[in-house]
C-alpha cells in the first residue's frame, strides 16, 4: 500500500511539473505584453488578405462576411480569399455578397473535392496578394480593430505572427472559457520569453512572406503555421487586445469531439517537430518542452496517479470505494460547471482526458478533414 501511495504521489508530481514551472515563472516575470510600438508618423497599412476556408457554411456565411466588412481598415487595402469545398450554396452566397458596392475585393476558390483545411489554406495563401494574411474561420467573429492592432504588432522587426484572445463565448461554455483563460496566461508567458506555441485559428495574422506550405493532413494548420514561422527565425506573439469570439459548444459530446480532434492535431504536430526541442532559444528550450510535457507526459502521469490512488484506497477495504466514486463525481460536477471554488482547475483535468483519448487515437490514419460541429453554428443564426 505504501508503494502504491508513493507511486500516486510521484505520478501526480510528474504531471504537475510544467504547470508549477509556468506558474512560478508567471509569478516572477509578470508577463504583461508591452504596448504595441508607437508609430511616429503614420499607422502601418500593409495590404491584408483575409483567408476564410468554408465547408457547407450557407447558414452562417453572410453573418460572417458582414462581420468582416465591419473591420476598421481601408477597403482598398483589404481582400477576402474564400476557399470553399462544400456542396451547398456557400459559394453562390459569397459571390452575391461581394457583388455589392463598397465590399473588399474577393478571390473565390472552389475546390473540386474536400481536402481539409490545411490544403485549403495553402491554396488560399498562394492566391492571396496581401502582405499580411489574416487566417480566420466561419463560426467566429472579429472585433473591428483586429486588423489595425494586428498590423501594428507585425510592424515590429522580428515579429512574424500575432494571435488574439477569445473574449466572448457564443453558445456559452464556462469550461471552455476557463480553459482559454489558462491558455492566455501560458501564451503571454511564451510571448514574453520567445514565441507562442498554440495560436487561435479564428484570429491569426501573419506576414505572408513567413508562410511555408503546410502538410495537408495536419489537424492544426494554425499552430503549424506558427511553428514554421518560429523555425524560420521570427516570433509569434499573443496580444490580448486583439479580440475575437468563437462559438463554444454547449453539447457535451460535440465539445468533446472538437477538443479531442484539436488535441490530436497538437500531439501530432509536437511529435513531428520534436527535432526543434533544444534549439531556437527559449522556444525550443522552454516553450516546446513545456507544451510537450503538458500534452504527452502529464495526462499519462495523472492517469497513472489516479489508478494508484484508487488501488490504494481499495486496499483499505470497501470504504475505499468512496475515492473512485468521488473522482467520478468530480468529473460529473466539473463538466456540469458545479465544482464551486475548484471549477477553474477543472479544464486542466478535462483537457487531459482529451489528450489521453487523442494520444490513443493518434495511430489512426487521418486525411486532415473532420466532422464539422453543426450545433456550434446555431449560435450564429
Ligand atoms: P474548428 O474551429 O477547429 O472547430 O474547425 P471548423 O470545423 O470550424 O473549421 C474551420 C473552418 O474551415 C470553417 O470555416 C470550416 O467551414 C472550414 N472547413 C472545415 N473543413 C474544411 C475542408 O475540408 N475544406 C475547406 N475548404 N474548408 C473546411
Ligand atoms: Mn471554427
């Protein structure tokens, strides 16, 4: 029994290492983003191409395009590149929308078959004429000043990309909001030290000349772009003043499916870029190892610790059953957002489950496409 208890303690300690390390560094460094540099004479106004992949988004595409037209940026410096792989009326609606006067220019690419988002993004960036790319998606909305703030950041030498923070949660999910809150803290630390690892697909601006074509079967094209930018020598930052909203899913299974898929994409990405660990300054010496530890090691260590704790408890006698029941209750309450003061840490446990499922499913082959979360689209209609 003592052995089991020691294994449990050791396993949880291993799981906690990257979290404690980051918390300590955040305490010491107070990672606040510096103000965007003052631009003495004029605001930078590079040409910007908004890249929008779509797959059967007819219900929400017009809402999405109206939001893009509300961006505070000169229309003649803005272009929208839509890559559509769907079979519904999306492409038709897009064309009709841009036929109206006062809209930015449109580059419309219609794919013959569905090839996944990474292939679509490759093609869109290739066709884009802007100096800056804003990669976004359909079930999200951007604050009007996103481009202005983004290009200001990108004007800093050595900065190749910038992502924002999610401020509004359509179809509200507290778990998702808490998870994003923790992620922002991590991104701020990474920005401060070197370069951000995970970036947000709905709101990611980068300099076009930093882009390198993506492998088409990746499930995390957004973060993949960021890794390549850093490997080619530039940094990626987060700027919390760059605000976007994305539909969080209320339904449990849909939320799980989306999180499991995203986790799978990140695990796969880290594995493919493992040769970057130890290189590229703080990025390879801290940012990547911490993320890899959180994603590859912590979930398994925590699972081992949980099993050991349950076995320890059961070895005491039937009374020990309260431990597994308590853990199960904790998960049920957490996902129902009823954990009270412990609720803010629940997303860590929740994402560990996604990562476990994801690492198990990683051996399945995948072509870079996924089932689109339709319930989250309803928040837009
Ligand atoms: P999530 O935000 O990570 O849940 O991913 P989404 O399911 O919202 O997909 C991101 C964007 O890519 C959405 O605008 C989709 O319509 C679009 N999309 C998804 N799969 C494909 C695809 O295979 N081809 C193209 N062209 N677009 C896609
Ligand atoms: Mn989306």
